[in-house]
């Protein structure tokens, strides 16, 4: 005769009861703990993982509070130092903060002076709608690098972004990828560059132009075509210049550089807008096209400066 099934042993019953009550004590819903398919070992691992996660969050919160308290203490120490008190360490921190503020103020002043009377450069973004999402993101990154170069320049340019609509993907990407984009010290407008400047003052820089750029004229405004084109459409920016009835020019790569032998036999004069801008900045600083091109044209383009013109 088989024995009748009796009640579960007390220890096992208590353990099951403890597992059922555990989520209620933590105040959080844990449906996995109620799933009969999970073993006690899996439940224990789950609880350990949650405890480690909570501990990590707690440490982050403590570290954030500690940094905040330290920052307040440093500010208070700086104020005491300014008033004649405090030790050498407080004085050094105050001096560092003062130097940082002074450097930022100098950058702001240079950019303000450039917007008043600096060399003008405009990025034409009117063709950005024809780009893919990937190409648009790459262009937004180039705009960030271009602006960063201008901030670091001893003689920054007056920058314009023309044809940038606020409902465009490019505008959203610029806001997403570039911290403080709305506060950039540049003129951003939905208007065309043809509406901003007189045609006789415009020089559209395009690699397909026949005329090489000889110098950077302070009375001209130079246009860069804001286009990332992985499909390599031909003469897009050159056609924009022709359609607008404005003059065009190319960087004097053929005049000061030679093709370098490489395994892929690849040679290209198509540069990103930030690379073209860095070349213009360097030329304005040095007055030397070989020096500017050597610094700005990436080796991967397959060109090198003519040996006899290396500065």
C-alpha cells in the first residue's frame, strides 16, 4: 500500500514562504521570482545582481554629492583667497580658475571681433536634404570640428551656416551631436548665401573649378559646399556656383602638391569642409600654400607637397 502524501516539511514550507514575500519587502515587482521555472539558485543570483546594481547607484550618488561639496568648498576657498586669506593650495586653485576664465573670455572676445570684422566664410547647406542619414551625421560632425578649429584660431573667421532649416534632419543632428550648438558664435540662417552676400563678393570653393585660389581676400566671402556624398556625384558644388552666377576657385593642390605612389593608386582632391577650413586658417597664419596644404591635406588623399616647396 502506498503511503498518503502528507504536508511539506516545515523548513521547505518556510523557505517557499520567504521567497514569495521577498519582492514585497523590497517594494519592487519581480515577476521572475514568481515564475516556477526559476530555480532557487537563479532567484538568488537575481537578488545578488539587484543588490549590486543598487550599491552601484548608491556609490554614484555619493560620488556626485562629494564632487558637489568639493566644488562648493573650492569656490568658498577661492573667495577667501581673493579676500587675503587661505593657504597656498587655495591660492593655486583660484589662480587656475582665474586663468581658465581669462582664456574663455579671450576666445569669446576673438570670436566677437571676428563677427564684427573678420574674414568671412559660409557653409552652403542647401543641398543637405539630398544626403542619407549617415552622410548627414558625418556633416554635422564636420561642422563641429570646423567650429572647434575656429575657436582655437588666433585669428578666427566670421562663420555663417546658410540654408539650414530648423525642421531639417541636419539641424536636429547638429543639436544632438554638438553641445551648445544653439550658442555657437556664428550666424545660422535658413536664407541662401545668395541672399546674404552680393554676387561679386562671393568665391565658391569647389575642387572642380578651373581657377586656383591664389590668396585669401579679406573683402571676399568664401563659400564651402556642405555636402557629404558617398556616391561621389560629380561637380555638385561647381554647378551650384555656376547656377548662382558667382566665381569659383579650387585649392592650389595641383600647383603645390604631387601625386604620391600608393598601393591603391588613389588620388582625390575632395576634402571635408573642416579640412578645407583648416587649410585656409593655416594659409592666413603663414602666407604659405605649401605649409597650409601639408598640414591640412590628409595623407590618405594620395598627395604630398612638392619636395622643393617644403617649408
